[in-house]
């Protein structure tokens, strides 16, 4: 382990020089540089059994089983009833442990499906099928039940996401596609997780980089930080957890993402319906009873009430005048 850390150190020391050479570097450029160095280093040290090369992937590393077992020793794991785990090879042991512990497992499907998760209920598995046989992709695709409506996603007690690089401050990089962040954003949108739901990851010790390599200033609004991560040799709790995304940032959703994560279309539809209902409820209907010489105001929302005074003296006496005024809704 010491050799691994020291062999990575020269690469880390040159990080600021590379950033300076890039003109200060954008957040995405800095992240891509870190990813490449991690992938290069893991390949150079033969830390990855397969698939290789690991570039562009979530690395499946030697020691992944031990890191997964550390997650299963967490009090957060013990308290959880529903655990979401990413589908990468390096987390297969964790998916097995979730099911063997009698917990409900949520796993994303391959890109291109119109649902967000398979739900694997350990009580519904054949008696001859243990967690190991169900933990791989063929297993959870065979025995998992697609959750075809976002409204049916259960409350998730522990979220385990994939990582290419992490820091002790909780900064995390995935492979760069943003799928983990989108999944989390959908979960926040539908109320399946909250800001206090723990987010964890497993990784090799070489994937843990110094804080100045991935400073919190590189985090963008969509980035998903960690509360906990486990390597084969240690468990790290983040002392001061960083803010997490509060939902989907639609301007960052590409056409490719919409295709690969079909649940986004359902979320769009849900939000459109909710916006329509909200607009209907918050349209202010203002009544003025001029016949009584006083104002009776009825407002259909919790917004600040506003009065609409009549400019036509002597008109419409004895009748209520209804004034319809739409209230602008903030951009979601």
C-alpha cells in the first residue's frame, strides 16, 4: 500500500502545473485529468483484474470484496432496510451482502430502459438462490422486478454510488457520464431520499486522492459528494459532509441521457402535471363586495394577498366582481 501511494505521489505533485498550463483549467478539465491519472496508475500497477483497460470505466479492482465487506459493517448499513447499489462489477459482493442480510436491493438497469431500478426482494428469491447468484447482472435482471413507476420507488436508506476518485472531504468523481448524479436527482425529486440519506462508495486506496487534487471548489451544482467511503484497508467518514444536489438540473440533461435513463421522461411528465395543478391552485381569485362597502378577498394560494381595487365607481353595485390574475411560478 505504501508503494502504491508513493508511486502515485509524483503524479499528484504535478497536478497544479497541469492546471496552470491549461490556463487555470475548467472544473470539467480538472476532473478529467484526475480520472486519467487514476486509470493510468491502476493499469500500470495491475490493480484491475478485468475488464481492461479500465479507462472510461468504474474500475473493478483487486480488494473490492474486502471494501464491500467494510460497507456491510457500517451502522448505516445495519440500520438500512432498502439499499441502492450501482451495477458495476466491483460492487457485486456488496449486492450479495445486501440480499444475504435480508434487505431490499435496488439496482439500475443497463442504459436504454424506461425504468430507474430493478427491485430485488430477498424474500421472493427461490430458496436455492443465495445472494451471490443474484448479485451479478444476469441475476438481478432475472430475479429483480422493474419498478415501472417512480411513485413506487421505496424510501432508500443507503445509497452506494460508483467512484473513480474520492477525497477525504467527500469530493467524488464518477466516470464522467453523470448517471449516478441523475439517479440521485430523481430520487430527491420523488422524495425517496433526503439530504440526510447517507451516500457511500467503495474504491481502491489508489483512488483516494489528496484534497488539493480535487478541491471542493471543483464541485459543480450537479456533483454528488460522499458521506462515507471504504477501501480494502480503511473506512472513512467525512467529517463535514458537503451539500448534495436537491434534484434534477434540466439544463444539464442531454438527449443521450434522456435516452439512456428513460425514467427522466416520466419525471418530466410528473413535473408538468404538478406545475399545471400548482398553477391552477395559485391563480388568485379576488372578490370585492362593493354593495357592502367593504372588500372580501379570497386568494387561492398561500402567497401574499394582493387587492384589486375597482376603478369604476357606481358600476356593478350589488354584485361580486371576480378578478383572475395568474401568479408567476419560479423556474424549477
